[in-house]
């Protein structure tokens, strides 16, 4: 079932799927099309790298259907300046002006540098980019990103590729409650249940890569994540019932056995 | 006359002066699937055939790869 009028709108563009996937880590890039079909994704992320002339490989673009929206990232950037440089190179590919800002100095946890991310966002928004900043979940930073014109904010659930789920749940919930632009939980989502939990909480979308690409059967896992994201969204829209410490009988406790 | 350039971070000798279009053809790369930067300036695709690489240029040829 598809809920009416529940499309995600980002920068005026209607996005039917609230699941965004990455294109990295596939053992065979030919799987990507089937994964996108199973996940019903509209948006896919890509990275930009130097061509290795000694080991030429087929372009990733050959494996991504033309109707998908590309969201290039600035992975590899260690500063705002480097992120801006990569963003401009990505734009020069002629695949649109959407950019995921990823500025990372920390190689152990791959945690993003919010300060450099804010600087890059400010520059790129002014240059007409639609900016999706990947960030550590911090409300003050999220507010600054919105002030700079970010199209969405993308707080991490756990370190990239860790599959540890919503370790930052409370901080993400605060951002969801306080921030006006779409909140996309990016990184750390390892299981469909993690994705469903984030969506139940009110996240607008999920971005994940490793959990699908590194699973035993990426196409089946893509389907599982699609279902989880839809279930979580439907639950959020339905309004979850309240929790209590004590029991509350579901069956009438009429006293004929007393 | 051969020229020496820094191509994707490696010192590389090109046998003759050539355009970006020549270089991409030599490497078997499609124009619309790469982006080229020379001395930190992005060269637009429609300029590939006219833009001549000079001795000492720093040339970067990049493309999209899988990423999250």
C-alpha cells in the first residue's frame, strides 16, 4: 500500500522512496540495478575518484539506470575547501547539482567534521547546489546547516559501515523534533529493524549502503529494507500507542471467575 | 617533442603535445563519463578537443565510482 500525499519533497523535487542507497562495496556492480528495483529507490549516491590508468574499470554510471537521481558525495575531503572542489568536479560531470557533503578527518571512526561541513554548505548553497550534509548529530550544527540553506540534514546513526544501528538515537530524535528541513539518517543502519526504528521516530528518509551491499543477498536485503522503511513510515504516520511500565489488559477483566 | 605532465599524481611523459580529447582516446575513456581538471581548473567537456596539455601541467582525470 502506498500512502497518499506522503512523498518526500526536497528542493522542490518529489521523491517517492524514502530509502536512499549507496553504490559502493558491491562484489559485482551488475547487482546495482536489481538492488535499486528491489529497494524502489529514486536516489543513489556515488563517489568521485581519480581514474587508475593501470587498472581501468567500467564506469559506475553504466550500472545505474538513467531515471535515478545521482547524489554524488565529497568523500575523501578533509576540509571545506576540498569538499567544494569535489562538489564542483561532480557537477562538471553533468549529472545535476545535488551534493552530499562529507568532510572527514578522523580515519578511525570516519566521523564527520561538522564545522568544515557547515563552511562547505554555506559556499555551495550560494553557488546553487542542493546540499545534503552528512553530520554528527548535534542540534546546534544542524541549525547552522539549515541557516546556511541545506536541503536536508543527514545525522549518523553509528560510524559508517559499522552496522551498529541507532547509537545516536536520542540526539537524532532531538534534531527531528527541532529541525524544519528533512532529516535523513545516514550511516550505521545495519538491519531493517534499525531503519524501521528511525522511521517510526519520524526520520524523513534513510541512507544506507553497507547493510545491503555487504549482505549475503543484496537484492533480497534491498527488498527487506524497502519494507522496513515503509513500515516505519506508516507507523509514524499512524501515531504509535503510548508506553507504560505496568501492564494494561487487552482483554476485559470481567469478574465471573472471582 | 615530448612533454612531461603530472597525470593523476604520477609524473608522465606524453610523446607529443596533445589535447585532452587525444589523451582520453588513448586511454579509451568516454568524454561524457569523466571530468578533467588542469592546474585546478575544470575543463568543460565541450573544450576537450581544443584544450592542449602543456609541459608541466597538473592533469586530473576523475570519474564517478561506487560510494555511499
